[in-house]
């Protein structure tokens, strides 16, 4: 028992000695930390303490907590930034370097906007013909017996037997014999008598009847020279193209006006594109459009805008844009997928610049007809109209708008804020300014209000400056009005549980 008591007393003595040693060491460490913290505090003076989640909360007490979320307040040192106005902030050299701030001047110019459109090749509806029956009859033979067959103007399509045509031939031969007999019996001035004129008029009426039935002048002359009535009539193609529809079969009986074939020309085609609502203000009639197809990569075709649909499709929110294209060597085929590019030089809000059309006149039906002077269209004969009447402007008549890079504005959806460097300041000072933006070009915005030419706007680091403005409870991108700078009040504001 004596030995056990002595061992216990020795253990307690050692425990007390080590506890004193640890306490002394901890006291020395705390003193060293306090001394180091005092040196840091003296080199970087703290203006106030604020909440990182709620920057409107400010306090001079380092031990205070945010009354809204309960977080510890963080110090705001004067070396980071200082306010110099209601919407201005001044950065130190180190803070400016840390934020990597870059500026660019506000300039004037006519920016370009490149738009990508997609669509497909289609037939030119003005060059699609329906071949119908001018008289009733029966199809005896079909020379074109499947769709997709290429035909040329004058190619035979079918042979038709028609009792009406046989009757018309008999009338033609009878009128022709009557006119010839009267002329042979009464030569001289008597040939101009009323009977002779009536006989000649009857002959011309029969010829007109056959011509209206679709017979050519050569076919009518052949019927006049025939000694025997033709029982079959050959139907010829009125144009060259491809047969896109065959609505008749061999042996079928036809009624007057019934459609036999549909032939579409491929010499000129349409390219139908789809444009979004945001692209429509920069598209104009007569505008040149470049496009490519997958079947022939590396080659670029060009066409001019001939029609812009005035109605927007409610499902796709797009409007159709049509191009007139000449199909050289029949490379383009209806149904091909098209990728198009349109370049519009923007002269302002809803204005397109086109110096190449200055003083030009365009046909309102065929945009490929462009002349230097007023006149008429070579295709349809319509009067040409000035290019400016179609929505074009020239740089001589339009002042260049203000431009800023696309990285300059901070856009929230309803507002756009730009930070401008204040001139003639000893330290870098930036001012937040709300601007009214116009349309966007490729790499620039048009500015309608809020800036002046030559001002330096922040193009890199604007978000960091805006963050400093928010911490200082100043007007910023998200807060157009200054935030409250009242001291921390545990009973004020919204309380989280």
C-alpha cells in the first residue's frame, strides 16, 4: 500500500508539471499570434466590417455577426477600394492589377452582322406547268410513263384519240375546200365579195379553234395538207424540265380540263430559308446571300432575296426567306439541304447599309435586275424602283452609331450597366453607368443612350468592379439604387430561424 501511494503521488507531480509547461507554451503562442495580428492590423487598416452574404450590413465591431444570416463579419480594408462618389469607385494599384482591368474607347462605325440561315432547294413555282386535256378523248399511248423523266420543249408526251378532234379536222378540210373552190371559180376582183370573205372567215375560225385546243401551227398545216383525217393527236411538252407528276394511265378516257402531267423547270430554282425573328430586321429584298450544299463542298452559290414572308410561323417562330438562283449545269436539285450566310452592315436601329446599291434601281419582282438608271425590267416589264425605297441606306446619308465591345456591358435582362473610367483622376476611378443598347453586331453593341464617343469603358474585369460596388453598398448591376448602410441591428431586417 505504501508503494502504491508513492507511485500515485509521483504520477500526479509529473502531470502537474507537464500541464504547467503546456499552459506556459500556449500562453507564449497566443502572445505571438496577438502580436502578429496587431502588426497585420496596423499595415492594413480596416474601414469597417460587413457580411459577405449581405453587403448592406456594416459595423465597426469585429466581433459582431450578421443579423440576417448570423455569419461572422469580414473586414473591408481601405487598400482594396474606396468610394469617391455616389456611383464611383477608386481602386489602388494592387487592386487594379489583381482585377486585371482593361478598357477600350467608345467609337463610331458601321458594324457587320453575319447571320446563318438554313433551308432547302425547291422548284420555282412560276416555272411549273400543268398539261391538261383541251378536249375529251382516250389515251392510246404514253411516251412519258413515269415521274422524274427529263423532257425538253416539243418532246412528245402521249397520243390521244378524240372524236371531237376528228370532227374539227373535217370542218377544217371542208372550209378549206370551199374557199379554194370559190377562188378558182371567181378569180379577179370578185374574190373580194362578201361570199369570199365569209368563206375565208369560216376557215380562220376553224384554225383558231384548233389553235385553242393546243395544236401548233405546224400541226394545223399538216392537217390542211392531209388527204385523210388523222385519228390520233400527239401531245407535246410546252416547256423543258422534269415530270414531277403523272396523273394519267394508258387507255384512260380523259375529260376536258383533266390534268395529264405536271412539268417543272430546273433551269431556275428557289432556295427557301428560315429566319428567326431577331434576324428579320437585317434582311432586305434584293440582298445578296451566299450558300453551300453538302453535295458539292467547297463551292459557294449566290442568290438574291426575292421574298420575305410577312407572317411568322407560330410553331417555329421563323419566317420564310426565298432566293432566286440560276441552276448552272443542273447541280442543284430540289430537296437539297442548304447552309446560307448573310452579311448585313448595320447603320442603326433597323437600318441596313448598302453602299454598293447607291443610286441603283431594282425590279420589285426580279431582284437580279439592277440598273444604274430608272427604266423597266427586262423580264416582266415593271418599272424599276430606287434601292433606298426598299430599306437601304448609304453611309453618306447616315451617321455612324456609337459602338462598344460585347464584353463591356453587364446585362441583367432589363438593364445594362457599363463601367467608365473617370478621366483626370490621380488614382484609377470607375463610374457605373446605365446605358440603352441597340442591336448587337458580331463583336459589338450599338449604344443608343448613356455614352459619348472617346470615353474609356471597361471591357475586362467589369464584374470584379461591380462586385466591389456591391460590397460597398453602392449602385451596381443587380442593385440600381444604393443599399442601406445602417449599422448592424439584431432586431432589423428579415430574421432566419
